[in-house]
């Protein structure tokens, strides 16, 4: 109930910052209960390396398996989690679960780096940085990446950059998520210890039907490569888009064309069956037709 109220925007209205309102406290209890009852689930979406037709990494995306409402998408509950000040708890749970899932996949012969989305509030928080690093360092076999948006860096660039450097030093790969869709600043981009840049799906959806999107995407790929970063295109839904991205030198693709975000069992099956190869091979055919 508190969650639904939160979604109408009534929670903590009129309460000074730092003071937790009644509805917020209820909401926090509800989120804690969901975590205690293990109702959160991680789905994984592969990133496919275009030239090698291989999957080296996946992105973890959280869902809430709600007892009455079914599988709830992150856009519908993360804002409430943020207001209830439970984002740190959720993210530490996510990192821990991802490391456990990574071990299960490794036992099946699939060694993947798992990328986790980090919210802007947490990126600036030194206590979070310390706790999440402790959690990862305690698992020497963990191969983790963090996806952060430029908008979340720009809130408090000094702390964000310091934390990103700390993450990079312990072997966490930093990826700039939703590039081009938020507050971009080339001044920050050149300072970020990021290995990967993800072009927002905003520029990918109409890649083969718009005049401008291909120009923006191509110059972004060139810029990222000049800065020594690998490029991922998110939201790839068609063979034509994949073929064009391949010609432009995009390193990795992610999107419904390859796979939707799927549960751990389905991911293991997907990797074993090499289904992504089929998808990229179909693209070779459409690529030949384009040429
Ligand atoms: P994001 O990190 O940019 O994730 C990409 C979103 O696009 C995902 O939605 C994914 O399901 C969707 N997507 C992937 N391929 C395609 C495609 O080909 N076409 C279309 N139309 N959509 C595609 P999802 O899972 O609903 O996640 C939405 C956002 O929620 C994420 O955006 C991320 O910002 C946030 N999020 C998800 N999980 C977490 C988490 O554990 N922690 C935090 N802090 N944020 C999370
Ligand atoms: Mg992401
Ligand atoms: Mg994204
Ligand atoms: Mg996005």
C-alpha cells in the first residue's frame, strides 16, 4: 500500500529533508520485507561482441516478484526504493546475488563479467563506495562491472570520479550507461576511468530510418575509441541496425534482437545453445543484402 501511495508522489510531501515521514517508514518496511522474503530477482541481458560473436558479459537488471502484482519492472519501484533510502541495501543485495550467480554460471562453463547499475545517489556516497568495495574484495573470483550514467556523475563530479577510480583499482570495469540521453559533458568524459561507453537506445531505435542518428552514433563510436573505450549499443532490435553498427565499428550490441533480460536458468540455456551466434549469422546475411 505504501508503495502504491509512493507512486502517486504523496510520500514525505512537506517533510523537511532528513526527516523520515510515516509513509516513508512504511515504504522502507515494505522494501525490507521484500528483500527479507527474497522477492527481488535478477534478470540478465547479454552483451554480444560483434566481431567475435561471443558473449563475455551480461547486465543484471532487477525485478520485483510481487506476491499480488506479479513481476514488477524496475522503473515502477526504484524511485520508491530511492525515497525509502533502501537503494544501498538493494544494490549490495544485487552485487552479492550477482557474484553467487556468476559462480553457478562458471561451474557450468560460462565465465562472464556481470555489470550492475549504480544509482546516482549511491555514486556520490563514500559509505556506499566503502561497503561495496569490501563486498567485492571479499570475493577474489568476482568479475564485476558498474554501469553509471553521466547525469549521476555530474551531481557531484569530485566524489563520483574519486569513487569510480576506487572501483577501477579493485578491478571493477566502469561503463557509461545511456550515453547521450542525459547531461553530457565532454569535460567529465575525458576524466572518467571508464572502459566502456553505452550509446542510449534513443539513438539506436531509428538508426536505419533517420538521417541524423547514424551520424551521431558513428561519431560517438569514433570519440569513444579515441578515448580508448569499447562501445556498446543498447536497444538493438533489428538485423539492419546490427549490420550498420558492425560497419561503424561498434564493439558490442545488446537488445531484444539477441535476447531480452532473462533469468539465470534461461541464460545458462541460452549460452549453451549458442543462440546468439544464430542471431549474428542472420545479420551477416542481411549485411550481404545491404552491401
Ligand atoms: P538501463 O540500465 O539503461 O537498462 C536498459 C533497459 O532497456 C532495460 O529495462 C532493458 O530491459 C531495456 N531493453 C534492453 N534491450 C532493449 C531493446 O532492444 N528494446 C527496448 N525497447 N528496450 C530494451 P529495465 O530492465 O526495465 O530497466 C530500466 C532501468 O532501470 C535500467 O536502465 C536501469 O537504469 C534501472 N535498473 C535496473 N536494474 C537496476 C538495479 O539493479 N539498480 C539500479 N540502480 N538501477 C537499475
Ligand atoms: Mg544499464
Ligand atoms: Mg542503458
Ligand atoms: Mg536506459
